[in-house]
C-alpha cells in the first residue's frame, strides 16, 4: 500500500520502493529505501514500527531534495 510522505498540488509523484526483510535470526525487521543520493534505512520490532520509522527517516532525508515535490513510499515485505 502506498504511503504519501510529501504532497503538493503541483507536479507528478515519484514512487520509492521500500524493501522490508526479517532481521535474520534476531527478532524484528530491517528496511531500506533507495532514494536520490543513496537512500535511507531503518529497523523495527514490528511491521507497523518499520513503516513509522521509515516515514520519519524519508521525511528527514528528503529535506535535502526540495525539487522532489511529490513522493510516496511503496512497502514491499520479503520473507528472505
């Protein structure tokens, strides 16, 4: 499900894929998002926490890219 992070009335939207995976043998998950200039990553105990943490990380990261007016995150959960 797409999650809107920054939305204005102008321009088209850019989608960024967030890959979520189990944290190996440890409990919880980790996630990464490829964005301009590299991207960001986070971890969390639940999928809900991953979503919350990634939204926060993306908002902070994208402050350096004000020319990207509209974007959203597409969360993809992998079992591997």
